[in-house]
C-alpha cells in the first residue's frame, strides 16, 4: 500500500488518551493525521504532525479528514463539567454543543460513515466498561446517559461492515505506574482500572492485529509482569457474533 494509504487518523487527538495514541503511532513510524476541532488544540500536538481541523458534527469536514486514510482510532468523548459552586456528581453538566449524544454518538457515527466512504481498513473505537448497565452512575452525570450513547455508537460500528475493534477500558488512570498485566473480558462484567497509556498501546496494536478483528472487549490491568504480546492478549477474546450488539451483549 502507498504511504498515503498507511495514514492513521486519530479523532480526539488532543485529548488525554488520543494524544498518547498519536505519540505511540509516531514512535512506531506510522504516519498520523490528527483530527482536532480548533487551531488551539492543534497547537498542543507534536510539532510537524499532519493536522485536520474538523468538528465531528460537520459531516463534510469529517469526510475530508478521512480521505485516503488506512486506519482510524476514535478517541472522542464528552466530558461533564462541574457547575460553579458545585460539590458533586449531582452538579455536573454538559455544554449544549458537547453532550454525549452529540459527541459519543452523532459525531462518532459521522466518523464511522466517513470511514466507510473512504475505504478505511481498520477502525478502533475507545468506549467504556459499563455500557450495557443502564443503572451505572456514569449515566446520571449531567443527565447525559453517556454510556447509553456509547453503546449506540458501538452498535453502529458493529453493524457497519467495517473491520473494527471496540475497546472498553475500566476506570482511566492518568498517572504513570509500574508495568502491569493487562486483562481482557467480555459480557461487561469485568471491573477495575487501566492507565491511558495502556489503553493507547492496545489500540495501536489492534490496528494491525488479526487477533483483534471484529471484537468487543473490556480492558483493565492488574499487578504483575508487563504485557508485551498483544496478539496473544487479543486472541483471548472471541469474535462478535453477527451484526449489531448481539455478540457483545449476549456472552
């Protein structure tokens, strides 16, 4: 394939996990195109990187950003904010233009559809543990029902016909810690935490791993030897069965 076709687009590249995906792809010698919403966000990325300015709500801009790409990592996600003087989850809110419905579903659907049109070969979506649990506390934050919208996005990708990997991380830790052993699971029963760096490493590995094709799994890490064989890790996950969410929900 040509160099242009080797390009991997990282949507949400200026976010905490997306930036790590960019850095790890660059370290591996993979051409990266960072999709970000504004010049201010682009300015925070590594110097010299290819940048595509696009709001995921803008279908035409998203199509342009995906043109000629080989792979796509979707690391976008709505983030609740605390009201002035607020003290807890009951005081969280989402800006009107950055709700889970707009970011975690509608924007991601635009990315998935643009990937189909562009002939993208592999899509990796960062979702979340707990998406099949309606009563999960994350759904109550800002009344955004964020996990429900993430699951709808997952379903759209599973039914898209694209070759995909859906990663559902546990509680995301930003701090650096000693190397740990990665654990994968299905059925949305796994619990625990995982670092953003570990999530990025799995996403980057999944782009090229045959063991990651059309799979949905939860991801956490535990004390133990560092995981280095990502193919072996991903091979532990059975493929999703059929289109939509049937395979991911029924195990």
